[in-house]
C-alpha cells in the first residue's frame, strides 16, 4: 500500500492479482485492474498520475487514466518487494533481496 502526497488517493496491490486506487475521502474505489501475475509491491508518484508496481518478473510503470491503468514502461527486475519514490518524484528506489 502507498499513499499519494498531493491527492487523496491510496494505491493497493495484493496476491489476488489486483491493483486498486482508492479515494480515502469518499471511501470509493477509483480504479481496479486485474493482472495475470502477482503484484508484490507498489509506489505512488507524488503527483498522483502514475504508480510503479513490482510483479514476479518485472517492474511496470502504469499511468492512471479515468478507469484504467496503462503500462508505459517495463523494467526487468524480478520479485521486487519494496519500491519507493523520492520526495520530488524524479527518482525511485527498488529493493530485491539485499540489492537496491
């Protein structure tokens, strides 16, 4: 789970293969997307316009559209358990076992 710093949004991922974007002021699910792989980690960009999700075989950067998440970049890093953006959002860090 990760919280957006500039919008009232929370991003969640779980082993049911879904990534969801929640509005915590309205208590509603804004976007829900089912994937074919397990999602292990997620990080919200500070602007609230995209998320980075760690899957079993790669990391995907996803744009948040009206009711959908669209992949615009894939990075081949396997089983990423931790992802975090910098405060400005221009960098993000990925951890896989003991490698950052």
